[in-house]
C-alpha cells in the first residue's frame, strides 16, 4: 500500500511539473495581445548618445522605434528634434552641445508605423549632410536629439524615448611648429592664480620623445608651488612638483609617448592628487602638491621639439566624460576656461577664452620667451589624425 501511495505521489508530481513546463513554454510572451504596451527607441535606455563620424561626404546613423509587446493595432510614431532633451542632457552631464540646425541633416521619414501584430517598424535613417563638415562652427560641438512621440493610444516610455546623435567631425586645421623657442603666458604679478582644483590640457606631436632626458613640455612657476612636465629617456612624461623626483608621477603608469603622432594630455588636480589622461583615457593617478600659476610656459629652455596645439587651463577638475567630450573642440565661452590658446594659423598665440573667469584672472596671450626673434610657422593637420 505504501508503495502504491508513493507511486501515485510521484505521478502527480510529474504531471504537475509537466503542466508547469508546458505553461512556461506557452506563456504568451510576444504572442499575447492583452499585455501592457508602450513605444520606445531600441537601445536608448542603455545608451542615450551615439557618436556619428562626419567626414567630407557627411555621415549616417539609424535607430528603430519599437513596442514593448505585440501591437494590437497600427501604432504611428512621429520623430521630432528635441532641443529640450539636449538641454537636459547638457545640464545633467556637464556637456556643452549645440543643437544641430535642420539644414544639416535629413531623416528617411518623419513618421513610422508599427503594424498590428509586430513589435517594430522600419528603421529611421539619419543622414548628416556633407556641409556639416565644412560649414559648422569649428569651436562648437553639435548634436541632434531625436525623440519619438506616439500618435496612437500607446504612450512613449519617457526613459527610452530620446536618442542623441553627437557629431564627431574630422577637423582640417593647423598646429604650431614648436622648435627652437618657448612660449610663455602670465597672470598679473600681484595675483598669481591658485586653485583648489584645476585641469590643464594640451596636444602634442613630438618629433622624438626619447631624444633627450629633459624635454620640458609644460611648466609653471619655479618656487615651491610650481611644477613642470618633461619627457624622460624612456619617452614617458614626468610630472614634477616642488623639486620632487618621484618614481610614480608619470603620464603613463606604463608606456611612452609615440613619435610623430598626436596625443592629447590632460592633468586633473583635486584633493592633492593628479589624474593623468591620454586621449581621454586615464593612464595614471598619484599624489601631488598644490600648484600656483603665476605663468604657463611651453618647452622651457627651448627643449621641446614637435607640434603643439590647444593649450587649455580650466578652474575645475573635469570629469572623464567632460574631458572626452571636449578633446578636439572647445567653446571659448566655457565658463570654466581660464586660458585657451588653440595655437593655429588663425589665432596664433592668442588667448581666445572669453569667460568671466579668464577676464578676472588677467590671463595674457602667449608670447615667445626664448629666442624672441623666432619666426612662427604652422603645419596643416587633420585633427584628430585619421
């Protein structure tokens, strides 16, 4: 009798298990028509911004509006440029994107219909016109924020209804040929700049990083609160403060500066630490003393040889995102810019920063400090290098 009871219990359990499995296999996901539904942009919840490479012939991207479950009727979605969404993104991320004017892009459609029984319609193709590569202001970063608006009964998911396409332009520009002299800018003698946090950024294309054990690249002050950065024999760049000669205060924790190749160097100071970046990627982090800026000099002693461009000083510790977003293009009106010298043919040695912070600091232009009779020359350059 006991064996019979055990057998019956086992059979009941197997039956329940089989029924449960059958229910799972036929639970109606994407086949039921009475489930909660909404429209959204595929992937927008994970990554709201996509970069669009814009070259001489323009650029392209696409995105797809979807429903979260099968549509029970035809669902029409309108596509709109959403400046409010871009402003919100800028504020939340400390970014400075400008709305891309309508004449510089085309959409394959301004509406898309997701037909009954489906979960997506045709992808929307975004075409950035070739004129965007040549006519847009080179000092500004542009983005196209596109939002979906449901014209049917379904609502758009607020968290996934916008996709922002940021233009990544290849700039045809120029850079200073830095050989046989050094540049210097200064702040008023009675008020050298002292900041609790700051960011110093510059771009170099060195002739031969291992040519000398002391190619000074950027420096400031000579007393206790000064620093300078120099290329050492290994080709790495050392950050030296107040006479220090530590083993770990380098641009790269491991690595060296490439020859005849553009790199963008960023030093960020906050809470007695320096975070070092190359091309927007963190490469080192170390303890450093506070720094005073009575002046900024390049190639001290005329030692650095190569190209140089975009020397910038900010009065804040920029985040990794902000550094990455402003690598190649910066707005001279950025409120945190204290000094900004593009060092190109157009601006030459001029400080182009127009912010209140720059005016209040009394920051000068660059001038030639060593070999003042040197003739300045510039080299055409694709920036960033292709």
